[in-house]
C-alpha cells in the first residue's frame, strides 16, 4: 500500500468499500514508489507513464513480499504479467 494510515484503518476501508472483512493475519507492505502512479508526473503520455509506473510499483511490491494472493485494486492490467512470473 502507498497509504500512510494504520493497518486497522485499511481493514475498515476494505470492509466499507468492498464488503470484505480482512483477517488480522493479512499483512500490508508499505511501498516507496507509489509516486510513480501520479498523473502529474506525466504531462504527456499520461496513461503510458502510469502503466509503466504501475508495473514498477508492482515489481517493488512483489520483490518485497511474495503473496499467496495478488490483488490489484488500482485496475492496472500491466501488473498481472509481472505477478504471474
């Protein structure tokens, strides 16, 4: 996650937004390169920049922790080929 809020706040938001109750043993990894997803960083070719930035953020996430289940809540299809390998 790129959020700076606590794990408990993330669990509450997941329940409110998606109707999913996350167990306490679900861990959240704080990512450092989420700024690469900001549209302001790419004044031209915004969608291409965000797609590539999303792939790099996914790579960061997967190198920091190998999950049993990979969930992309941003809707970036570029992350799935990276998660699959």
